[in-house]
C-alpha cells in the first residue's frame, strides 16, 4: 500500500478524481497546503502538489520517493540546499492546447484590431479599413518542447512560417520548424516572438534590450514561459520608445505583479495573471494516474526533471 | 481582343495586378466607379467590380457578357427588373482564411476573457481565476460552403465538435459535420452559433426570437454572413435580457450602421464594420485570372451565380 499526499488549494477536486480512478494499493490524504499534519506527511512516499507547498513540507516528508508537481514550473524545488533524494516529475503535455489558445487569442486580437474596433464602437464610428492576417507571417518560438510544438501546429494551420530557437537537448516537434542558434538573427526574422522557456540558469534575462532592438518595429512579443527570461526594464523601454508594436505578458519577475509596477500602465502592453496555462485538476490528475501505473510497475516515470539541468 | 472594365475604388491596384499577369487578348479600362465614360463602357464585354457600381452602369454595358464581382455578396444584382442577360460569377474561395481568423479571434477573446483581463489591468487587479477553452465545445454553422468549411477545419484543429445547418444544395465540406435540418434542435445543441448565409429569400430574418430562445444562455452568436438573416430587434432583446451571453456582428440590415442604432450600445454586443472578409485585390484578382483563362477557352466559369436561386 502506497500513501499519497495531495497538496493543493483544490485538494478535494484532486482527491475525488483519483478516488474515482480506483488506483490500486493507494491510500490518499488531501490537504490544502498550510494545514498538513506532520504525522501524516511522514507516512507518505508520494506527493502530488504545487512546488511551494511541497517545498514547505519537505522536512516532514521522511519517506518521500516521488513528487509529481501540478505545475510545469518546478524552479522552487531546484533551489540549492533543498533535498534531491526523490524522483521529481512535472506536469507536461497538458498545457499545449490551452497555451496555444491563449497565444492565438492575442495574435488574432492584434491582427483583427479587436481592441481598436471596440474603441470605434464606443465612439459610434464606422471604420471599414482593412485588418491584418496571420497568413504568411512568421512566428518565432523560444523553446520548442511540447507546448511549443502545439503552438507551431496551430501556426501552420493558419498558414504561418515557424522559426524556433531551442536548446539542443529538446527533441524537434512533428512540424516544419526553421531552427536558429543565433538569437539576434532569429529575432530579426520574426513577426511575433513567443517565449515558452522555463526558468533555468540559461534563460535568465535572455530577452534583453539587444533582442528588442533586433525585432522588427511591427513585432508583438508574448511571454507565457517565465518572467525571469525577460529584462523587464528593457521591455518597458522598448514599448515606450516604440521599438516593438506590443507585448502580452502572462508571467513576471514577481507575481502577483506589485501594484506600483510600471507594467500595469506601460503603453501597448497587455497583462494577464499567470492564467495562460491553468493547471486544471482533470488534466493534471490524468498525468498523475498514468505515472502512478508506471510507478507501481517499477517503470521509468514520464516527465522526470533533471535537478542539475533544471528541466 | 476582349475589353475589360474594372469598377472599384481600388481600380488601379486591380489594373496593376492584371497587367502584370499579362492576360492574352485583353484590353483593360479601370475606373473608380462614379467616373465611367459610357463610350468606354459600351465597348466592354467583361466587368470586374463591386455590385453597386456594376448595377449603376448596367444600362451602358451594351456588349456585356460576363460580370465577375469583387465581393461574395451579389444581392444588388439580383433585384427584379435588372437585366440578367450575362454570366454572373462572384468571389468565392478567398474569404475562408480571413473569416476563420475573424471568428476565432472573437471566440478566443471570449473564452480567454481578453476584454475582462484588460479591464482588470486597468484596475491594477491581479485576478488568477481560470479562463475557458475551445476544446470540447460545439460550434454551429449556418451555411457550410467554402467559408463554413474553412471555419469547420479551424474548429476541428481546436478540438471542437462541428454542427451544420445547411441548404441541401450545398456540397458537404471535407470535415466531420453533424448536419441538422431542424433549426431549433440545431440551436439548442451549440455553444457558438456562426451565420455565414448570404442574403437570399430563404434566409430573411432566419435568426429570430425563437432561435435566440433556443440557444443556451452561455452561447455566443457571430454574424459574418448578411445582416438580413437577423431579426435585429429580437437579437437586441435577447442580449438585453441575457438570453445569450453575447454577440459579434460584422454585418447589418443597414450599412454603415446608423448613428442612432441601438446596437452601438447594446450590452455584450461587439460590432465591426463589414471587415471580417475584406476583398483584397491580390486575392480577388487571382479569382478573375483563373476565370479569364476559362472564359477565353470557352469553358464553364467558376462560381457562377444562379439568378433564381440567389447564390
């Protein structure tokens, strides 16, 4: 009998889904996070939860063997000095659909002048001028893992060209992608730039003033990866000086974004609230269930994180 | 030698594209519409242009044999008492991409709460609640010709189910569509309803109070067909009473929409300006060029309109 600790503000939803799945030889304990009893935590060898809540409970988890995170991002568990004596798997393969919908929602809003037309409506102004189109445009993806591959397929559906800047260790997706290893050359050739990179040592402030200078003035930048990949002051300056046409940010250096942060009112900047790729229990539970079947058979788990590499 | 009269506010663009195509045995005369010289019009057997401008010049076109319209809609040329002694072909097969981008721009804006998030940003309010998704939703298409087929393919890409309500004479597109012939049953089963029907006797006020009552309260209605298909007062009431979640209209009974029309300020209504499927010269010229090659070979022209049927 294995014991599973669920740590999530939606613990009850996860518990219900997993109980309904009738996983063999599994006892389930569900907590919202702050309320974990140490005498239960120290019996559990498996944890399903958010990195912050798992981190806070690591000292009590004396029998820990496997952590399945609810999120894709796991950087909080990679901090030096934290224990690494367990198998860490993150949530992958479940965000592509949602992220792709988010990215194309904003790309189409941009091309179709959706906000501008709303403004015209408010002014009771009939403006029949032409809008743009995705067809023939080039999208540049920073990161072409499972999320990037999904975005690339949607881009192809809309008749776009896909360029990718990627770490060599990532496998290439099943779509035509022109790969680059020169970031400046890559940036110069795209109409839209989408960052999907996780928070790793390699990606810190990768998007700096030189990248925003290299992008065409008409370019739109979208960040659905991690805030740490962006030099926020450089992006603010690029938007204020009109070096790029706009940006859409779902992630930030500090979240929630502080009330006095200039991004709330930076021109041509749309912000959302780390909502582009929500961790929906029905999706994440499915990742856990498949991995649990592998776990009890002694097979290698899906989506294992390399603590050194950071993803 | 055939003589072609171009009638468009973008006549010069059309003329340049057609001259560059070096069409054999063709003499081209280009006018913006109001300025046509009758002594030139009465030499021309072919006209490429907008229906309104063609209609105004029909009496002068004594040698007319073929009209290629720049638009998909041709209802102005179908008015009783106007001559019908020529072959009428409309623009088809070129609007699917653009219409599909428009429809999915608004569907994604709706699901991803793009306007609501913009409002939160203006209020400096971080709201991390979940947004929706297209996956698993059902889109209902009123009309499944070439534009509908394109929208259906995009819907399939996003993991949606496609239902179609169609005239029996339309060929079915190369996608899975569940066909209905009961409009109320069709309306009850969709999350989004998209009208693509042209203006024909069959489609007058097809979307009336009973249809808006049959739709789920969460439904979004999009009209990219013709305004005449909608009972505008019934739609206004449905939106004011919350019978449907929202509507996006690109076409209206009267265009431009009169300044005092209630639609400018109806709640949950987004209006655009007959811009969803713009007639771009580079696209329309391609339709003409292909048809011209058929014309000089004496072959049947593409996209012939049946004057009786209305499309």
